[in-house]
C-alpha cells in the first residue's frame, strides 16, 4: 500500500488508475495471490490447483491493523482465519 496525499491506496488501485492493468487482469492476479497464500497454509497444502481455486472463491481477505481486536471472546464467529503475514496474539480472559 502507498500513502498519497494522506490517502492510502493499494498498488492495484494505482495500476488501474494509470492504465497499467485492466480490472480483469488485476482480479486474476489477486486470485492467484490468494491461492498462493492458501497453499502456504499447512491445512491446505495438499489440495490440488482446482481445489485451491474453489477454496479461494470462498475466502474474503481482511487487513487488521496493529493492536486492532478482530476476535471477541465468547462471541460466535463463523469465520476461519488464516494469518498470511504477521503475528497474532490470542488470549482468553478468565473472569474467576
């Protein structure tokens, strides 16, 4: 990501704006990147390319800022989280 005039833009947005890439090619590149990230997760490493592609279609990527809480204790969350980059601290508060 780049910060231009106090506005944060992803590199893909910049490439689209200046005509270096069209939306179709950007979408294909993002999907390939997503498949590569999923493949690097040990739970998915044995899947075929077709299976990885199907799984990638079900994922939404989320960027979490440093120190931003993304999971709340005792609240249901139907999501599966794969950490692509960085570290996460998970802890449980014992109220007793």
